[in-house]
C-alpha cells in the first residue's frame, strides 16, 4: 500500500498529494489510484540502482520485505484487519531498501525448485546474538515465487505451493520450528491444521509469504539452524523441466541495535565455505544486503 492523499481537502495543503494536470499546472488530488504509481516508482528505482539484472521475484521480494505498518494502523484492534486492509504494509524508500546497517544482515536466495526436490541451507546464528548458549534477536523471511496457473480450476488456479521453514534440532533429537506468518498470533497452533486453516492463516498456495519472529526469551540451544524450501504440486503429472522460480530474503537483526550482526555472520558464512556476494548499486558501491 501507499499514500493516496489525505482523503479530504485541507484549507492549507489541499489533499497533501500534488500532480500535474493536462494544462501543465500543479494541482492536488486524492484516491487509491495514486498509490499504484508511487509503489511502481519505488520498484523502478530499486531495479535501476542495482547493477546487473535481478529476477522479477527478487524485485518484488525486496519491496515487500522492506515494507512496514504505518503507526496509524499499528494498533491491537486493527491487527485482524491489516492483512486485507494494507497487505504487507508501506514500502520504504529505494535508498533505505538497498542500504542496510551493521546491526542486521539480509541474505537473498534466488533459485528454481523442481518437482519432488527440496533445498536446504544450514547456518549458524550470529555469535554476537548468542548469550548463555541461547540465541536472541529478530528474524524475518519473505518468499516470492511464480507458480504455474490454470484458470480452469477456479479458486484452485495456483497449481503449486512453495513452502519455507526455519528450524533447529534440539538436544533430544526433536525439531523445533520457528516463524509465524506476519499477521498470525504466536499463540495460534503452528502445525497439523486443516487445509482451510493452512490457506487462511499460513498462506498456503499463495505466491507471496512473509514470516517474522522476535526471539525475546532465547532459544533452548544454539545449535545450527536449517532453512528448508519445499515444493508441493496439485498436478502430479505436470511437465516442469526448469522448475519454479523463487526468491527468499532472510533478515537477522539485533532489535537493540547494539551488535555488529552483519560482519559477524558474514565472517561465519565465509568460514563455512558459503559462496556469497553483495548486491551492488550501479555506482559500484557495495551495500549491506
């Protein structure tokens, strides 16, 4: 979503949104139709400022991942309405999206996934966010995919689902899952729901998914973490040689902004032998993403 004017005429600033009329004069207007070009402008600036070519899924992922809930809507009584009212929120500026800080790291995974395959990324939590053998911090994951569509199936037109999970193996051998869809309550049951609950609450069959978890009390251990990407198809005989394109953006940050998460985790990934490269702007200035 974006701002489409005040919605009324203020005696001093009009609607607060200005444009040029057919005669070339400055005028003020308002309406939801003004939001779309403002979002498109931000998306175009992101693409222009990145050196080289990035996928459609990555561009969409960057703008959605870096959206926020305006203070006007950030109230408990609005929470159940936000998903349908403002979606994933209002995007930050292109400059802020492409310029991070040392208190967080953004990892971008852009690939394709074929039928009956899964992709796994093992990593260690930043050492600076581990205290007393427990992991703390904030994590956000955005998944954008382009699944096959078949309009002959009506409400089931999306024929494939890409799912991402984040987990740890506990000392007793069981798996601890993290992440909740951004508008889902922490107290809501996380696994084993009926299909309609998975669709309504866990964004199943949706090409865009956003998850968030703030680990305030710390995890039970600090063992390695596992990011897992799975694919589920409605058509078992679908012909798909190239796989479904997708992008996952994962941000790990320090909510208190006290530690150097970026350099800490970057060094740990290099030590693991992970091949990483920074997204660069057209001016060849390395950004923290």
